[in-house]
């Protein structure tokens, strides 16, 4: 079974979740882990 690619709206939502979690005092790596993606994916999404 193929992996499901997130839609652009879902990516934006997850990036915003990281920003909110960081605002609540979590470190960037902990916030990235909470949304369920790896660090590499997070930075690739930010770059896009």
C-alpha cells in the first residue's frame, strides 16, 4: 500500500501547529515530533 501524501492545506496546518507549540514553550524538535513528522520533512515543507 502506498504512503498517503498530505495535501497542501494539511501541510500548512501542521506548520502552524509547530509554531503554536513553540509559542507554548516546547523546543522546535519536540514540536516537530508532536505533529508526527521527521525533522527533514519539516524543513523541506518550510522551504517550499
